[in-house]
């Protein structure tokens, strides 16, 4: 382990956060990762959050293991492992006492983090402003600034517009039609046709069908049985049908992870 004394706490283990976790783990930083008890990751084949449900998960050769105490998380991190701790509260930060805190929850809120929570606090995307609620911001919007480290100013605001894949944007996403419980009827990696039923949300008035907006490969699916709200993202269809993309971290996630790695190394050099 190259940086044994620079413990990093990453809050969140969805697909974008997993690009950060992968980069830092490969670079030799000890890591503790916190998540929700019921993670809302959609691209579960490339999200370390899946370890919360399955006990372990492997993304591009890196294995994450669910642990249930801070002591177990610290022990596994010191041994070079990757612990996922399903305890998302702020109290974990005080117990872990990280050198670096990365808020990768993409909460788009001004109060997502605080400067006093670690010697270096890094925020991902909208809602973070350097010098206000973090020391460095990583740009998460696609485009020329993606992955850049901002030591002053804020990330670009959330556009609310999904990134385009093969020219498709909103139609490639599956969204909850009503509040209720999500029950998929397809699996990750399945190929579906436009208009095909892919699952349903069981609401107050019974099940409401969710159908595919285009033909392609099911790249993301929210975990079955979770409570959802109207408009919530349930899944993601890749019109390219690229099976390799199902199991590999996206270019966007790796770019953001590279930005976090740069921020930490810059801070260490300055220190």
C-alpha cells in the first residue's frame, strides 16, 4: 500500500462513486466506503454498493466486502481490502477520522458536507463550492470540464438532462410512474425491445407497468423490492447493446475518479 497513513472515507458507492473508489484503491490508498442500508444504485454491475446486498461484489478485479462495524472497516482497510459499511450517518466520520473525505453521494445539496469533517474534503458535482462546504470540487457534468479539480468556485448546476448514448437521452431511462414498490421482470444484461414490459411498480391502486422506451441492452436496474417515488430512475437501457459496457466502469466515472486522485495528490504535495 503506497499511502498507508492517508485514509480516505468515501461516502456513496454508486456507479460514479465506484470510479473514484477504483482509482484510489488501485493507487494505494486505504479506503472506507459508507452506503445506505438499501442502496439506490442502478448500474449495479459496476457499483460497489452491490456488496451491501450480496456481501461481496467485484468490479474490474477489485472486490468489496460488506462489514457492519467501524472497527471491522478500519481493520480491512489497513489490510488493503475494500470495506463497504452500510451506515451513512455523519457519526461514522468522527469514528473513522479520515485524512480525506470524498462526498460522492451526488446529493446536489448545499449542506452535503462540511469543511471541518476532514483535513481535505472533496465534493462531487452540483451543490459543492470550494471554500464553503469542501476544499475541492470535482466537475461531474460531461463536457470540457469533466473531471477537473476546482480549488475555487462551484461545480456546474445540475441540468436535469441525461447524457446521450447513441443519440438517445430520456427515452433510454426507466422511471417510476407512481409511488410504490419496484418489481422488475427482466435482468441486467437482457435485451429488450421498444414497448416491452420490463417490470412494474406496485402502488396504492395496484401494479403499474413500466415499459422500455427503446430497443437495447438492460444496463441498469434498481434493486428489486425497493420503495420508489414518482419519476425516480429505475433502470437504464443501452441502445448500443454493448455487453462489455455492462461490466466496465464508464469513461465519466473514471474521469471523475482521476479528478479526485489528482486533488488528493496535489494536496499531499502542497502539504
